[in-house]
């Protein structure tokens, strides 16, 4: 699918944003470098880029690097230096670290974002990329020339910041490795979630509550080995009264998850879409205080805040529904045998 389809879809919901943040994530967009980690970075200065490249060279092999090609449009201004690197960890450094490869990369991303002033890694997965900035999402899509990219999965977001500033790093999606998050709403439990997740080496530095959801997903799925559906039951669990009415097996599972990760329960009105290699997950808060609509057409799946955004790109749908509060809607790729 071309990125243009996502631009057309998100443009329908222009009134949901105010021009202070727009962004996209595309999966399967780098087939020629699919074995390398694609780092997308913002730099405030040439000095920040020089310091970052020195760090990268000490820890990675660079297969290819270049400035990300953009299209000048009057609606997008004051852009930082935007660069792209395709990287593989240096085998000696990786061995000396005694870490698995993904943890090694995640720690390097965190090191750049926390320790190098004026540098921000905003995308770091394999065969995927995040593109974001200050502007309406349809303008950001045109700026990054996303009509020239093709992938098997896309997510996008238009931001309307209320409690935090609108800036290039604060636009959605937020990403770590191949996980990307777009979020509508507000995280009331942000401080409790942040204090807990930072005990495991994460640092929330980007002036928006959405960042913590990205780290929660990474921690639960990559580090603790939960499935996406299990992670959803941690983030937006059923109420105790609801759990008690379920089967014994469901009661055991959900009770364990609530008691094992109580500080990762996310409260407040929210709907999120999690992108990852091979799939997406849509999730509402357990009271469903923010909208989310799912639809399918043949072997394609769609999720949006409004049905109109889906019908803009696919008018004739096979099925349309709204997941219940706390109900995860997970869509994944399958092979030709239907697995």
C-alpha cells in the first residue's frame, strides 16, 4: 500500500488536529535494507550530528546513510536536520555487552536520546520507519514524500496538544525498535506509569504522556514475553467485578496479570494503535472514553477514530465494528496457507 492512502484517510479528520503535530509509521518500506536497523534522527545542529555519528561508529556498522529526502512545502517550516542510517551492531561490541541484539540497540537509542544534546532517534526498527513533524498530518505526509513509499502496514496521527508543547519530537508516532504508538486522549496515570517503567532503564524525555505507552509495550512484549492480547489486559484490564464473572481459566489469567503489573494499568481516556513487525493492535481504555472503529475488506484491515476516514479509502467494506472498552483488536499478516 502506498503512503498516499494514509494521507488521504487522515486528511478527512483534519479538525481532530491543530497543525502542531502529524506523523506516520510504515512497515515493509525498506526491503533492500530489511536486515538492518533503520535509525531516523532529528538533529538541532551539525555539532549534534557529528557527536551522534561518532557514537554510532563506535557501536554499529553503517550500511548506508543519507539525509531523508523531503519536499519543500509552505505549510511545513522550521524543520530540523533529518537523517537516516541503516545499521548493524558491531559484533565485538555486541559480544562484549553480553546483551541480546535488540536490547543492545534499545540501550544505544536511549543513550543517544538522553546523553547527546540536540539529537533524537525517533525511529529504530528493521524494515520500518516513522516520519513525523510539526504540521497537519496530510502536510507532513507530503513533506516526507510518502506517496513514494510502499509497505504492508501504515499508521498515522494528527495531534492536538493540550498539556504539552507542539514540537517535532513530540509528534506521534512514538517508537522504539519496531514498536510504534499513536494515541488519542490523555494518560491520567502517567506519573505512576513513568516512575515504574523508568526502574527498568527507560527514560521519558519527550514532554508527552504517549511516550510511556511505547515503553510499556516494549517492556511487556519484548522483555517479559507477553502476547499483545496479554499486554492489552495489563494496560486496560477488566474491572474486578467483570473478571469474577468469567471462566475459571480467564479469571486466573487476568487476575495474575493485574497483580503482576499493577503499576502499568493505564487510566484516563485513550485509544491507541500499536504497530509492530507483522501486525497492529487497536485498544481503547476500559470505559471506552475515546472512539475507535475497525473494518475489514477482503484481506485488508482498517482502524480509525472515525468510520469516514476508512470509507475515504475503501467505500465498500465487508464488516465494520467498534471494539468494546479494553477489548484488543489485533490484525496480523498471514502466509499463503492462511497461517
